[in-house]
């Protein structure tokens, strides 16, 4: 395992989001594997990052977040579907990160979740275009979660054993993918 963490990014700032619930399930799977892993939710972005001046001068809180992305071994993005795409705050987050080095040759895995039938397939495909443009290594084992609303019980525990198994397998396979790609010369 690497001393650099896999950074799970919960792709919305909506409170009590399903993306965060899924992110916590994935975090648990990485922890069971003994992987170095961290979780970041977009709700943690400092308010000052939304000031238009932060395009030119990044606030200190955003610089710290940017450094977490740069220092990570890999990224695991959990994205909900909003209006047939991914949340605007996720695009803004991506735009606030250093170009091109934030994703350059960085392994990236995706999970899409939605209340609807397709499980955010459009959102993930659109994100893959952006990350490919930024030269990321796209992990092919995506997971789509349709009907996410019924996948968790009242205590926010995942109640779908097949989905849990798929998320566990994705985490295990992504550790292998990321560590294989990131072997130091």
C-alpha cells in the first residue's frame, strides 16, 4: 500500500446527501483493505472560495484542499445526478484546482448515484470527459446506483448486499489499479 492516500470525493455540498452515504460505505471498504484513504465532501469547501476573486487568488482553505488532491495517490469520485449531469459545485471544485497537474496521470474511479433508472451514467460519462481532458488515468470499473433513495435505511446504512459487494470489489480493484500505475521509477 502507498503512503499517499486515495482521496474519496463526495461530489455535492448538499447536506445529508446520498453521495456522502455512498462515500462512507466506500471508505469502509478501503479501510477493511488496509488502504490509506481520506474522505472529502464538497460541503467542506470554505465559503470564500465562492467569491469571484478566488479565481485569481485562491483562499488559504482552497490551497489546503488543492494540496490534498495533489498529494493523493488517486481519486475516487462519487457523483449524484442533477438535471441529467453532475452537480455544478463539482465542476466549480474541478475548476478551482491547479491546471494541469491536479489530475495529470492520476488514477480516478467513479461511482454515479441517482434516484432515477440509470444511476447517473450521464453524469459519470461527462466527468470522464473532463478527467480525460486533464490526462487522468480513468479506472474502467465504474459503479452506477439507480434508485439510490431506497438503498439506505433510516439510519443511513446500506441495505443492498449486492451493491455493497460491487462497491467492495471496485475498491479492491481500484487499489490494485492505482498502486500499479503509481509505482515510483
